[in-house]
């Protein structure tokens, strides 16, 4: 989802339709969003993450799904 979408509406729709993962562009990711999605029993994803430092940061925050052009960088961290 783009960074400026209505997160609370996204969460309602995800619950209603049984989504397993919510994926957001990196610019709109906050710890609050990650925590809320995980608390709902879903996974949180980030896109497009191409820098290893950002990958590490998002992993620490609880992100478990990534879109990246450099999967080898992510594999070094997991």
C-alpha cells in the first residue's frame, strides 16, 4: 500500500476478508502499524527495500516480508 493510505481502513478490510499479510511501501511504515498488524494475527511486509541497513532495521521492527531487488542482501541477515 502507498504511504498515505488510511491505515485503519486497510486494517478493517484486512480483517473482513481474512488477509494474512499487509504490505506497505517503506516510506509509510511505522512501529505502530507493524505492532497493530501483528496484534491482529497478520504478518507485515515492506517494499521496496534495497539497502541492507534498512532491511536490518525493518527486521528489528518486526517486518517479515520484503520486496527487494537484492534478495542476497536480505539473506545475509536471516
